[in-house]
C-alpha cells in the first residue's frame, strides 16, 4: 500500500494480458521464496477504556515520535512536508497506522519464520517501551471490545479520508472494518502459475481452520456477540465485490486470468491524480475501456486497485493470507511458520490438499461461518474443527521438519490451542464474565 499522495509516471495498460503479466513477473525460483509478517494491534491508555486520538501529548502521533526518537534507524514519513508523521520506515520495515490508530508493522521479507518473528519481537519491544512512557498500552484483540466507529478518532492520512467516503457506499460495516479491527497477516512467494494456483487454493480451502485457531474478537460494544471472530464477520458487509472468496477457488478454474477478471469488476475506491485522491464512479474494467479525464489507465492505477481488494487470500506480488485475528506475538510468529510449513514443502502441500473434503463454494461458506461463529468448538460434518486444525498444524510441522527444523518450535502455540479445543477469544469471554469492566479487561490482553 502506497503511503504517498504522489504517483510516479507509469506505463499505460494496453491489454488485459498486461495485467496478467504482473503476476507472471512476480514468479521467483523456489530457492528465493521468502515470507513476511504484518501485525496490527490496538493502542489504549493504561487504566482507561477510551480510544486514543492522533493529536495530544499521549496521542498516536506522539507514540510515533517517541518510537522514532528511542529506536535507531527510523525515518519519519509525511505525505507532504507540512503534514503530520503517519509512518516510520527502516529499510523495508514500516511502522504505519490503520484508520483508527491501530499500530501496524509491515515486516521485511525473510527466508525463515523465526527471522520474521524476531523482527516482530524487536518492533514490539520498541513500541511497548515508547507506549509505556506515554501511559499507553498495546492490546492484542481482533476487534475493539467497546465503543462504535463513531467514537474512534481518524488518523490524518488522505487515503483514509477518501475511503471513509467511498467504502460505506458499498457496505454497512465498512467503517467498522477500518476503525474497529486488527489482524495478523503473512505473505508468501510462488514459482510459477501452477504453484501460485495450488498455494492460493489451499489457503482458501484451509482458511476457516486458521480463522478458528486465531478467532480472538468475541466482544462487541462491551458485551459478548454471537461470534468468536466478529472481526471476520464484519467483512461480509464491507463490499461483496472485493471481499470474501472467489468462486474460482473452488470450481477448479482459478488462474492468474481468473483473478484479473474478478479484480476488473470491482469498483474503484479512488484514483490518484494531480496529488489528489479522486473517486470516479466506475469499476476497473470501465477505466480500462474509457480512461479518465482523457488519460488511459496505467499500471500505477492497477497497483493501487489491487491494494483495495480484500479477499480471504489476496494476490499482489505475493500471496497474502488475511484471515487471522490479531493475537499475541507468539501466535503471530506461529502464523508465518504454519503457512511456511504448508506451502513451501511439497509433501505438506499435498497432505494439506487431502486434509478436507472438496467443498462447493456454498458448502465452504457454511464451513467458514461455523469457524468464525463457534471457533474451534465447531464442526465440519462429523469432524471437530479443533481436531482438523490440530492435523493442519501437524502437517505444517512435518513440512518444517523436512524444510527447516529450527522453525518448527514456533508452531507450539498453535498445537496447544488446537489441543485445548478453545479459540483464543474464549479467554476474553472468560475474563469478561469475571469482570466486564474494560479498564480491568484490557490489561489482561496486552502485548
């Protein structure tokens, strides 16, 4: 996702084949396959249940400033010289802000999950030290457990201003997604189109098991909801044209071309022109055919558009696994290890493909709904989700033991969670039942 208002001069798009070639150009030899982690988390005041604005001596802006001053090597990023700081950059590593002030690490690509985990641990140590000096705390949950979007201050980023206007036109819970959710994500490479298809389809088919393992958002507006992962539920009402699952994941037709065709029909959220974010009422297919203000669509427009699509597994220059709620540092480290073991070892990939029955899209959506409602307590037919999730983790472990045994210990948190049959959000519910006061509950789930 671009941080900048400006856009470089980019090559006009001459055909749909040019868009397909974007994914072909991202192919890498297997020896160069890496992974990356993203970890979002909430920032709350210590001892208080309120949302933190950007402004003020203990605001999100002050947190970025404190992190930059205390930690070495960060360069502050501003949209313009006069704008407030909205990110910190250190090489490829970026600390940025989601719309409601969720603090996000977009990590560097590494060959091993333990390297990515170590980078996240270093980031968390820096963020916690800075937050502590400001009387703030970092909290690991998938959804803000109190308040509504109307209560949450917006961060001063131009992209979010335009999305604040455009996304609610597409879905009732779009602002909830932007302001109220936090996630953990992992990204992976592919060798060729066949490899990309197999990996993407496997992630899509196994995603409900991951949702159940990471479900960590059962509270909404201060009380239990019907969902172990309400964060995942929110995505149903963001924009059905750009979220969820592609039918091609389940009918054998997925390909680079299939992803492009799906993306072309998603409405534009914005176009960057003249240093502004504009909102023409068209989808990308129309932009490709008609252009805008006399100018043809170009590859910069396509890159922007791909970043505004939110399926459960997303293609850009990497495969992004997007279904996990924010969890502890250990659970985030396990996320990279889980999918490295499943996707980068060929035997594990084959075992993963055989783990579940072949489901239609409708059957899969029902499976997904069970996972986010009931978490690991749910069932797929006669099969307990916690047992299926445990076998998925075991397949990943065997893959890592063949591929790189030093990564395998990172899976221990997932092994324990699956064996317990309790999604992480159950601990939040237990704590709420003992004491529902948010100022008491939040410190129990700090990072």
